[in-house]
């Protein structure tokens, strides 16, 4: 760095969001891309550490000090090359990643960490603006064919890597457009879908074939799949939602978060939704159960749909706002996350257990809840105890269950006959190879529900193994 | 002198090579001198005087564990004909007249039969050579007083007499014949000399034993005009009879650093030898250099051969040890021509040397170009010359002294006893220089590269795929960013901090550059490194290319060579050479590429092919061979350039063709300084790093490198020049680390140790290089090349084809592994902060179990409990508290780390019973007092380093241990620099300097140029604080064991062996990575050597360098350590997260910074440190319990409990052999293998005890005391113990001025007035030796000659070299001339002197110096503070002043007042006539007084803030 002491002079500054009053009225991205010079200034805070913990904390191992420096020096093109070397989808992680790196930033020990995620976004968006992100088809084709099933982040990363290695890659997607959970699981106000389209367009020009609306196993026979391709990589995610099996669950007005979000996203994309199946929060009292990212996406969506009020409840107690002793730096801490959606309104309650949905005429009207105390038993296992005398009700005419996903959907998996692990995910060895010959698995499908950045990492690692499997050796990075 | 390789047939007294002990690395150093009658009058008195002088040099020799066995002493005299005639008559030997017979002393086997065989052989050879053996005489000896070791190895000593036949003329021809006989006979016995002119009596004796042992020497018929003497100090305790000196022509005090190269070059040259004088006898005397000799013996071999082949003795001396002539404005052209001509014939034998030499008629002495050995002489009015390492070895009345002088750097002193006169240096050299028209010869024959025509066939090369080429040659982005960028950008050396925690190349699973398997060697103790910046006038990179001729002749053709000033060739330079057609010059390019697809075999074949092609090219008359790897592509891979270079170089040496052509490397591989150094070290003459150049151009294009020239051509040529400058600068630094001054001598000198290469490979390509753990061979090297090559040509799209990131310097998860990584750092911090045993376990597991990322040699080991021992219950193992006492924290100066960090360590270590170390840089005296709430932040160990910052008597008195830092693991052999902007108010205070003024630590301790000097400093420190133990810090390298043996003999109480991977606040990256070896090697070698020498019992061993866990401690103990040092780990506990920013003053966690804001961020706590050390100790206990060992002492040296853990080896490490590290020497039971005896420091009967006794009233009641004493050169360090007593009572304040005033008469020994405390005045009427007033702390030293002296005081030497070194305050008045380095690193003393030698006021940072006369060269080099006034009588001072950091200023009123005050005091104290003269005419003289003012100092005094980029912003200290 030109001046290694800049971190003392420049303070952390994150990019602003559009005003709440404005943004709740539309589905456009809430975050504002900050000007390049601001990003360069923030990048200059990077200390170029001898042991870059950010690089360690990042699941794809982004070369964070390198591109911070390159960006700071105005070498944007080199910065994006460096960024792309480890990350196939920086425009996605740059928007959506919880930024594990920032929690392990050395500056975070006694100061505010670098705005790493936003710097990443600045670099990739700069590159797109400059037209540097161009199709770059491989120089040579190997003649090998690989099917990637599922076009979420793991599938896309895997396909991109394999294509670069010269294999003919076909990506199968059950939905009408590629992107998987990125496309329909994440609201547009957090990820504008043009961002996905932009990337897919390049992939297509580089020679990746996308077969959408194709449910492998149903629309496309497994036997054919095995015949047509030298290798298959399963990257269909972990979509089976966790349910809340309590009295009244059958009432109308209780939805799974993913059903809600997918439909909303389709609407935003201009698709027609049959009125019968319409889930609309407009004018309704909405309760979101589950305090995670999906829950907060539901909160934001409900507000945009014009909900009368939105309450979000979570079983676990409110996480601390800053690190505690048992989760010291540089580990990724469980902290209270207040997303842009939370700033848009609604209430949050913690340590609340829902005992029953109560309805009228088959339609949900309220939730019976109780406050709980979370402790540990003598073996260190979590123990949840209702606190006597704290029972209360919450009025609701729409409930969204955002309780996470437990394992992949069964269809194709059972047809292929791949072994599962005890949690119900596809079992794969350290080379991402499943119990079935030529079949690999990566992403949530293998590791269970996780972060986008982990999915990208999985996709890349799987591609490395697949290439090696097909060719005997590989020049793709192992990380 | 040093380096002996194998035992000789007749003795075998050195233990055989075993374990890590290798007798090859014995060093010695000595006292040397002669007494000579100028007129050549022979007398017995002269012989006796010589022996007496020898006895007075006794303290420069040494003894081992057996106090009565000396290391060797001897005397070389003229043939005492009268005596021999008388003795031979008794024996019935008919002796012809003087000159018609040769005599020699022969060391024969004691066994009668064997002896007979030897004698028969001598007789047979004598007769075969046409001479007659006249007879044998038993030399009477009295061995009653010599030690057991000496007696056990004593030979049977006889004299042989050989007659001259009529066919051989007397004189040189007869000498040659005797030489042939001796050389042939030497195979059977050792002959001290065989000559018709001289004879040598020597043996494994102390100097005081010589006369008693050889009764011959007492016979008054033994007469000679001179006696050349030598007393030896050997590092080992098995010095042998035959290695005692003098040799045949000379005695040597010093060390030849370039020996390996000199041997090889000599061997290579022999192929061209032809001599009319020797004729057909030539083949009988080859090889010229007798294998197995010491370096001194070998230079004697060469000298002898060259003299006997017809060159005059002084001529040969000028060839072997030329003065620094390049760029020397003090010597004339003719002489330069002489040197340049001879540079075409042979390389200098480089290293510190004081050599006394004689051929029987001429007697002389010469000093090396650096003047790194002392040599003082006296010429009496009666015509006697006494020359010796010290003044005062003979008691010569002052009125008889005509001249009191010293030999100056590069100068020769010669007496022609036949002509009966002294020949001045300038006269001898002028004579030699005009003996041939060297200037004309050079003009007519020598070509210069710069004059060659621009190549018309110049081919512009560009790599088709630059990234692929870079990858094929192993480039990473880190190489660009961290190495090439600073070099090409600013001409700077890449700098880093902290230590090396990556795997040794041979343990790494990754392909590594072949360069990484070598570690640079460096000077420690037995020879000093030099300062390549401040003393660059002695250094040169000049290179002469082309064919050498017969060394034994002189013709104009001999200098038909191509002169290259800069051995790093640009592409145009290279093409000029490639296209050359000029008389004999012809260039052959040999490709070093091979077909990568054909695998390993192709590499091996290519290696043989290039050797063959090189031989063929030489046969065909080519004079330049370019080994080129241009053209790497998908199919063609390159041989590692170093492999190719070494293979061809050694192949040509073996075939004696090496000197017929030059080897030029055209390679894409070299980019770091270390790469270039290795290539030169293994024989490259010039190097063209084309890919580095092309990379620089790419970096400019890509804006990775900003050069402030808009024109791209100009930008790239500027960047290229910067890069070459940086390489050159770095090379000089690497040369200087070993004390080598010229690239010509460094070339082929192989100053490296291989770590991880197998012996076949070494024998083939790097013959003679030490490689102690075996390792990879050609197969694995080929694999590495092929892997790199495959990764380069991947066919991937460009975006994925970028260079790898690297990870060698910084941690990267896809790079080389580091033991300090996010996981281990986090675990350690968790453990220490939360006192969390589970986290510690996690941490230690990450470090201890290196499966998958094998990093350290200890990582390869496992414990193998002896079957006899059963585990003991944990509670029977000694408690944690006992183990903690053995823990110390590493030396880190307050300056390199923050106050918080420094004090936290001190407080913790004092609390747990360990020791913290002040580091170099002084300590705030406020810390000496215990804290109000209990506890103490005083560093128990105080370091004494080369800069001597803050080393006052009070500092020394407040220590439990005084540690002499010889070297530091991260940058052994280098100095340091704390840039002015880092010298804050606080730092300046503890370092006794000025805020804002740069502080330079010189590379060597200027009072330690040799092992006996170190013994002297140990003695000094012990005097200053008899309660403190004295330790010496060395860095692990081959031979450190023998150095440690020498240090133990020098009476150190503890020796610290530091690993080469240890940390630093700032150091060149090349030193962090490429210098020094792991402590496992150095510690084990040291332990083994000390045990074999029976010295282990006298000294404790400590080790440090990346120690982290209890397992590390246990292994260190098993390899020989009793104490253990931690530095990086301690810093990490205190918050360090390895930013590696220490050199940037930018530590974001407040550990390694002086920035106040950042310092506030420091969050380290003593509880954390304590918790960590307790965990380590607990882990030690757990392991001990498992091994069935109750006390840590019982682990020391127990290598049988260790073995190699074959489970975790990888494709390279499985070739490693640890058996030599794990070797346990077998010794008799009485030999103790851990410290059990206290050293005898010899301070029980010294003069200071009397001084202290006499000073009682002053010490107890501040009463004034005055007294007088006699003094002699054996009274050393006078005043230091007394000063310690003052400091202990009165601290820095001392006593009121003039409280104690002692007067001495005679010659003061070394270190007179060392650390002299305030209130003490010492006055000498007479003279003094080296190191007067070192570390003076407020006292006053006065030296003047006796009133009746026969010489003019202001023109004669009166005090020795390196005086007032590191003085912090006080005054000195010296009536007479001082030697080299007067007031070096003075930071506060006021001194007056009447003339000084070279390098006056070097590195000075404060105080005032007034020089009333001439100065030597290089005055004020590195002087950043203080003021010097020089009376410039001959108006020529400027040419002798180094203007690098100073300017001349007009005198101010204040200056004038100071000058007048100093002058009148000088007159008052010394009655100096010169002072009087000047005072009387002060009005006129003031205008000739030059004020030498450091630029930075002036600015600081004026309160202006410093610009950050002033001067060299290279390296801060650590």
C-alpha cells in the first residue's frame, strides 16, 4: 500500500440504502452502489496483512488483500481478474454474502473491518460497466460431456469451471429460468434478476448449454442422462422445508416461506399467478416465524405487498450485538443481524415458542405463544423450557414459516440411487463423488442448507474433482 | 585460519567426522608477529626476544578443557648454522657450509617400526631427487610441562639434514629441490619445513612452553636475524601438532573466507601450469594445495609455490592479498595496473588476515584490505623491529623507540635483512608495479564490455506467452509484488519482518526452486562481516572474462580478458558478448532446454550433454560459454540454471579446463538476490536474467510498477537499472556477510550449506558443499521442473491462467503452508487469553502434528521411549515452576516493539522466574527499580550488540545476564538501521542519541574480529559486572559447533544457538529466507562438538527460533539445550497476528510500533503470557512423564529418545536422513554432557582488584583518591570492574568529577578504561592497545608518551584500533595517533587525538571529536550525529572523508569555544606540544579546522522535522 497507515485516517463507511419510504414501494434493489472513488478509499484501509484472516475466513478464499490493493491503485482490470480467479459469481456474493471475511478482518480486532463485500461488488460492477466481462470460451475442447443438475450458485460455479476446462457442460433446471434459489428464492429488492441474466448470457456464449424447465428424472430419463454424459454433478440444493407440526398447522393462511417468496418473485418478474394460489400480504396481519435471512426476506416482501403489520418471532433468544468471549475473533459470530427489511418496519420477538395456530373457518387468526428459556443440559445440549405464566397470543391472518430447509428433495436422488448421509443429504466423498459411478454432488445438496458463498466453493471444488476424474489430472484450482 | 578436512596419516588427532561434528570447520585465530634485526645481524638475543614476545601474546592463544595443552605455538628462524654444525659433529654428521644443506624438523610416528619406514621413505625420496641425506638428529624435547592431550599426540621429533649436490645451484634452485623432496615425503610424515634458509620449531604448546619444550632454543649458538612467531587460538580442543604455526613461509592471524573457491580455482589452473624453473618436477608437486591443511596452511602452500617458481615474495603477497585498489584515489596508476593485471591471473584470497612472512632474507608483514587484524610495530634506534598483534610485547625503553607504528589496511611492511633496511610500502609496491609495463599490457590487451560495438545481429527476444514462461520458471505474483517491484521501482532491497515459518524446501510437498535448498553462510566471531554501504570502498563486483593463462608466467597475453564492471548483463550486453569476434574471443551458446515430455531421464541426459558440449567448446577454442534457457515452450523445459551452472563449473574443474572459458548464464530463472548469489557462488561469471527484465517491462505496461518517466523506453531502462542496482547492492551485502570483499573471490567460493540435497547430486554439481541431512536428487529435481512446466502450459483460458499468488512470504491458503496461520494464531490467542487448556491443546496439535504440511525437522521426529524406562506419574515430574526457570523471551529491542509489549514480557518473565531480554537499544534506568506494587519490569538479560546503543556501565551493572549478540537468525551477518523518523524522544533517550537522527548498527562488533577478541569482550563484560553470567548468541549454520567450542574456551557461561528462521523487526527478505539453518542442526552440532571437546560441562546451551510448544522444548532439550527462548509466540500471545508490518511501524495491534496512537491498541497482558508459558511447561511435563523422565536435566542430549517418524513423510522428505542430528557421540564417563562446572573467568588476580581496594574511600564516602600503578599489556580491561562498583552504588550519576584519579606507567593492555564510570580518571604514561575507552560512561582517559620518548608523539601511534567504541559520555585526551576506527559509534564522549587511522568517527551519533592531525580514509562513514573537528594541515582532508552523510560547515562561536576548551585541557592533561603550538596560533589555525557535521544531525538540532526518505531507507533494527 502506498500509505500503510490509511486505516488510521479513514473510517469504515458502508454504502447507503435507498430511503425506506421510497424503497418499500417497489422491488428494486434497496442498496445503492457507491461511487468507485469511495470504494477505492475504503479499499485503501486494507493493511495487506502477512496472515490475511479475511482470505482464510472466506469460503472461496478470495484474494482480498490483492484486489483491495489493485482497486485502490485503480488497476480495476487486474482486480477483477484476481477476484474472478476464486469466485465465479462475485456480483452475487458482493450483494448477498454475510461476509465472513469482514468478521475475520484483522482491523476488526480493535477497529471497524474493511467493507470487503462492497469492495468486491464495486470491482465486479466496474468491470461489467467497462465491458471487461466478456465471453471467453475455452481454447480447446476435451470432448467430455458433463451434466450439472440445478442452476443455483453451486451449479453455476461448477458448470463455469468445467466449461473453462474444456468440457461440454449442460445445466439442467427444473424452473423456467436458470438461477435456482437466486432467481426465485431471493427477492428482487436484494438481488435484481438482471444480474443473474447478465451472467447467464455470458455462460451461454461461452458454450454452456442451459436446459430449463427440465426436471431430470421426470422430463429427462435418468438412463438417458447416464448415457449422454460422462459425468453428472448434482447441485439441486436443499429445498425440503422444515415444518412446524403443531395444532392448527392445517389452517389456511399458513405458508412456507419459499412458496411465498417464489410466488412473489414470479410476480415481480411479470409472470401471471392464478388467483387461487395467490399469497398476498396486502392488508393482512403477517407473522413470520423464523429469525433468519429468509424470514427477513419475507418481512420485506410483506411490507412491499402492503401488509397491515408484520411481526417476526424466533425461538432462540436475541443474539448479542457484538462478539462474546466464547466466540472470539476471527471466528464468524452469531450476532444480531438487522437487515434492510427490518428497517422498513415490523416487530421482532425473541425466545418465543409457538404452541398452536388458532383459526376461524379454517383460516388462521392467531398464534398461541409462550416465552421460553434456553439453557443447556449437563451434556451441553440445548434445553428449551417454557416459562410458566408467559403465554400470550399474536393476532395473525397470515403466517409464514421460515424455519430453514432440512434436506434435498427426493425425486431424482432416489431414482439415481445415491446414498444419503444421516441428515438426508447426498453423501459424497472428499472428491465430491457420490456412491454412484460418474455422479458427483455439491452445494446444499451435499452439505445441507448453507450460504451462497459456500455453494460457489462447493461447485468449484466439485469441478476440480470432476475434471481430474475425467482427465486423470486437472489444472482447475482445488479451492 | 580455519577449515581442516581430514586427519593426516601420522596422527589423526582430530576426532573423525561423526554426527554433525566435522573437523573441516575448525577455526583458529591467533597472535602473530616477529622480531627482526634490520641489519641482518644474527644473534641469540633476537631469538629470545621473539620467544618473549610470543609469551606476552599468551592471552591471545587459548587452552581447552586441559589447561596445560595449548593450541599451538612456534617460532621460525634462520638456519642456526653454528648450532647445527656443533650438534652434527656430536652426531657424526658431516655438515657442509651454510647454504649447502637443507634442514627440517620432522614429526615422526612414535612407533619405532613405523618411524623407520618413514625415515626410509624420506631417504629414498631424497636420493631419487638426486640429493644426499646427510643424517638425522633427535631433537631433544622436555615434555614434562605439556598437557595430557598434547603428550598423548606428541610425535617423535627429529631433524633431517640434506646436502646440496654440485649439480644444483645454491639458493632458490636448491630450495625448489628441497620443496620437491618435502612435497613427496609429506605423504608419510609431517615436515615443518625443509629449507637451506629457515627452520621452524613449533608444536602443540602454549607460548610459554615453547622454550622449555625445545632446549635447542636456549642454546646461545641458536642465532638468527629474526624470529617469526605465532600463538594459536583454535576453536576446538584437538588442535594438532602440525597445524601449529609458523608454516614454511608465513604465520597467519585471520581467516580465508573464500577458501573453497581458492582451492577449486587453483586446482583448475593447474592444468595450465608450466614452469621452466620446475621443469619435469612440476607434476611431483601437484596439487599445489595439500588437502587437509588449514586455510593458513593452504595459503602458505600457494605462496610457497609461487615464490619458488620465481616471483619475489612481496610480489606474491600482493597477488594473494591485494589492497583495495579499485576506486582508491590514494594510490597511483602504475600500482592499479599491477593489481588489475594480476586480477586477470588469480582471485584474491579474501578474508581478515595479518600475515607475517619471510623467505629467510626478507621479513615482512601484510594486512588485508579491511585491516581487520591488529598489527603494531616498534622500530628502535638500535635497528630492531618488533611487530606483533599487540603493542608492548617487549619492554622497550621509550627513549630507544624511533617509531611507534601500526600496519594499515592493505599495507605491507618489509625488511630486507641483506640490504639492511626497511622498505616502505610505497617503495615495495612501486618496485613491483614497475617490474613490467603492466599499464601498456593492459591497454593493448584488455577489452572492456562497455567498449564493444553494439551487436549488429542483435535479436529482440520476446516471450510468446509471458505468463507461461513466468510460471515455468516458478514465478508467482508475490515475486512480482514483493521482490521485483521494490527492486525495479526504487532500487531497494525487498524487506520484510518476522521469521520464516514455511517448510524447508525439502519437506514441502510443493515443487520449490533449487535455490531454496541452499542457505547462505555468514561470518560469526572468527571473522567479521563488513559493511557494504559505509565501507564500500573495499568492495567490488568487477569481473574479468575469458581465458586464463599459465599462472607461473607473466606475458602481455595474460591480460587479454574482457572486463565487465557489472556482472548482471543487460540483453544488449549479452548480445555484444554473443557476437564477439576479437582475437581469441569466441562465444558458444549451449542450450539448457530438454524435452519435458520425455521426463526425468531427459533432464539427466541434458545435464550430461551440456557438460560435454562445454568441454568440446573449450577444445574448439571458445572463450565464453553461454548456458541459455531461452525458448521454453510447451515442449521444452529448462534445467534449473543453478544445476546447469554447478554441473558445468565442476565438470570443467575436474577436467582442469575451467579457467579456459567463462560461464555466462542466460536464464529466465534468477530474479531474487539470493538466486544471483548462488549462481555466482557456484561458478557463474556473468548472468543475464532476461525474464526478470521482461517481467519489469510487463509490470510497467500493466501499471504494476510506476516509473516517473512518461516515455516507455526510458521508464523501462530506468526500472532495469534500478533492478540491477538492487541486485548488486544485495550481492555486496551477501558477500559482506561472509566478510568477502570482491565478487572475483566470491565466485565459486560456495559459501552455502545445502539443506536437503543428496550426496550424489552434491558430488556432481556442487562438489564440496556441505549437505548434512541428505535429501532429494536429480529425480526429484526433475519432477519439480516438470510439475512447474506442466502447470505453466495448461491451455486454460487466460483468466484462469494468471500467475499463482505465491504464499511464501505471506500466508495464502493455496500457497505454501505456514505454521503461523489463522488457525494456529487464533487457537494460541484463545488459549492464552482464556486460560483455556483445550484451546492450547488444539494449538499444540496444529504445530506438533505436521502430517500433510511437514515444515520443520523436528516435525519429522517422534519420541521413542527407551524400553527400559517406564512412564512415571505426572506428579513425580519436576514442577512447572522449575521448568519455567528455563524459559526466556527473545531479544527484541524497545524500538522494534512497543513499550507495552516490552514491559509486559519483562514483568511476566520476572514473575515466573524466567528471563526477558532487553534486546539491543538500551533500557530506561527507571525500569531498574522494582514496581511500587511489587514485580519488576527490568530485563534480566541485557544485550550487547554491535551498535552498543545505550550500553553504559549502569546498564551492564543492572543485569543478571549480559548477552553478546553475534548474529540474529533473520539476518545474520548484517547490520541494521533505525531510520531517523523512528527515533522518537523516548528511544533517543534510552539509546543515548538524538531524536530524529538515524541509528546504524554496524554488521560486525568492531571489537570482535576474531575469537580471541570475543574472549576479550567476554572478559570486559565479566569485569563490568562479575555477578552477571555472560552469554553469546550465535546463529545456526554449518560450523557453529566449532565456533561455540571457541566461545566456550573464551569463557562464555552460556551459548545461545538461534535458528535461522527466527524473527526480526526488519530484514531483507533474502536473509529471512536464505540465511542460516534450523536450530535442530546448529544446536545438535554444537552439543556434539562441545561433548567431543569435553567443553560441554562448562557452558549452558540455549536455543530459540520458532519454538512454540512443549514438544519443541523437549526436542530441543534432547538435542542439547538447557534453556529455551520464545519470541514470536510471545508476541502472538500479546496480540500479534503476523501482519509482518514491524518494519513499517504500522502494527495495528500495538505490538511492534512506536506510534503512540497504535501503541494504545496494545492489549497484551502478563496473565496471558503466563498462562501460555504454563501450558508449554505442562506439556513438557506430560511428555516427560510418558518418557519416564523426572527432571528436564535428564533429557539434555538424549537423542536416543528420538527417531524419524516415517508415517508422515512425503515424496521429498522421505529422502531426508536425520541420523547425524540424532547422533550421540560416545565419550568416557568422566566427560559430562551438560553444564556442571563454572567457567573460570580469570578475574581473581587482576589489577582492578587493587584499584577497587585503593578506591574504597571514594566508593564509600566520595572522597578523592589518587594513586599510581605500573601497567603492562597483560593488564586488560583496566577500570571496568572499578566502574561497575561505582555504578552499583551510584547508578548513572557516578562520582563527582575527579574523585578517583589513577596514573599508570607502561603499556596498557586491551580495553583500557572500558565502560569507565563518571568520576574516574585514568591516565597512562606510555601507550595503550586496542579498544581504549570502549563504552566509556562518563570517565576520563588520558594517554601520553613518556616525557623522554625518542619519537615525535604527534606522528606515532599511541593507542590501538577501535577506541571509544560506543562511548556514551566522558572525555579522552590522547597525545599521539590512534589506529583505525577512532570514536566509532561514539554517542556522547568528547575526545582529542593527534591523528587517526581509517574509518575515524564511523557510525558516530553524538559527542565531539577533535583531531589535531591527519586522518585515514573513509572518515565519518555512517556518521549520523555528533561533530568532528579536523585540523586539516595538508588541506587534503576532503579526499579522505566519506561525504555520504556529512557536510563541512563553518565554525560557530560555540564551536570555537569548544575547540579552545578541548585544546587547553589537552595541553593541561598531556603537555602536548602540538596542542601548545595550535593554541599559540589559534587565530590563524581556526580557518584550517574543518567542522564535519552530519546533515541529519544538524537538521535535528535545528528542530526541523525529518523527511522520511532521507538516506537509505533500508532496514530498521530488530
